[in-house]
């Protein structure tokens, strides 16, 4: 494959069909990667699923050079049938990445509002809240509006939040903010920003949201132990340190000790 930018995003990719008729998106490593990005993406997707969230299925294919490719199951195809999809960029009428003046539209609470307006069930807004928290914990600050979508489920005759995709922990540093707002006007990662707009995700109040947040942080912590074997030693240590730090932040405690 020619290692240049592709029409569908910044990374080269190709669609393949397996012997069961399922379609997958294949994304190889490229020479400019700051780390083993396919491995990181697979680990991130597996980690989200191990935390009880709805993440797209992935398969990692290592290569003799130690990098390889990640294969992602396409949620917009079932055999020869295509499913209608709409990106969060379209739902929020938010351009990305060129128009920074529209950054106020890059918002998880606003996306939760759109899910309600298109008739997605209440659990999809809770799922979106969980993904926001997961991105904060794992350090996926590439969570822009083209990395979220809804898909029309003909069997249900309704729009649903699509499975999470393109969840890649930052390979270089631990970000202190996400690409989309956690609450009105704020992108920074904290317990306050995660909870202040929780009613827009369908929670009855901050107490219910706080209980869900704390339980989810426990599942994310346990989930990491289940997927850590996918990572090489250096990124495994780095992500474990990031996990410990960010869980402490979102618990509202001392980031050095992890105590509340």
C-alpha cells in the first residue's frame, strides 16, 4: 500500500471482505508513526470492550518488522447491505479540522442532545458518557467529531449510536484535555467537567452520574489488566501510569496518591 494520506482520513486504509462475507477496514502502520499505532488502537478497542462499553471489533496482525496492521469490523455493512450512517460532524454541524472557530460545537453534551433528538434510546446517551470517560482515562485526545457516528438499525427502525472506533491512546504524552468538550465551554479532564452536564446524558442527577462514573472507573481499571498483554513493555508501563493518574483525577482525589 502507498503510505500516504487517504480520502477517508489521515491514515492509509483499505476495505477487505472475509470468507464469512464480513467487511473489515484494514489500517497498517506507517513510517512516521510515533509508536506502534495499530497495536495501540487494537489495545484501546479491546480495553473499551473489556470495560463494558460498545466498541467496534478489531483484530491485530503483527508483522516481522514488529508493527503490522489493525483490522476493524465495519458497522456500516452487513454482507452486501449498507447501513445509513451520519457522523457527529454532520449532527453538530461542526467542521473538522479546518474551522477552529466552530470549536464550541465539538461537545459531548451537545452530541448527547442530538442522540435524544434523533430518537436513539436513553442507553445510548449513557454509553456516550462512558466513552467520554474512557477517552479521558486512556488519553485518547483524537476524539474529534468525525470519530463519532450514528447508524440506522433497520431491524429496530431507529438511529443508534455506532460502536466506538478510532480509539487510540496518545502514544507520546498524557493529555490533560480532550478534543471535544466534556461540559459547556470546557475541554479539560476533571471530575467536575465530567459531571456538571450529566443530566444531558440522561442521568437523573449528579448523584446517579457520580455512582455510574465511579463504577465505570473500576471497570476500566479491571479491563486494563485483561488487555495489557497486547502491549509491549514500554507502552504498557506508560498506559498503566496514565490510568492510575487519570482515575485519581476523575475520582476527585490526589493524583499523586490516588486518595480522595
